[in-house]
C-alpha cells in the first residue's frame, strides 16, 4: 500500500483527524484530480463535477481536524478511490 492510499485510509477511517500532514493532504487531493489555487494562506481546491470547494489552511505542519472531517464527507459522498 502506497503513501497516498495510507493517507486516504486514515482520512476515511476518522481515526487520525488531528494527525495528518498538511503536505500529505495536499498531495492526496492533487492525485485525486483536484485543482489547487492559493490565495494568501488559503489553499482552495476544486474539481469539475463537485460543487463543494475545499479551503485549507495549515496548522503548523498538520492539517486542521475540522477540515479533514469536511474532506471525509466529500470523499464519501462522491465515492473517491485511488
């Protein structure tokens, strides 16, 4: 199992919402086909066919827990797979 699959499994399991690297999360979203644009400290991800936008800010080197919960909901609703 590769790193992206491990990160995806951590997100979907809900067991590590406060322990996922911000860079790992960005790389996962890019590998899933999301487009990234940056506005100051905000990293905004969009993807055709998905109405929600993902707006991320780092908390140190980790992703914020509430943002991971939002991402899990999107990944589950749209049935993403690597």
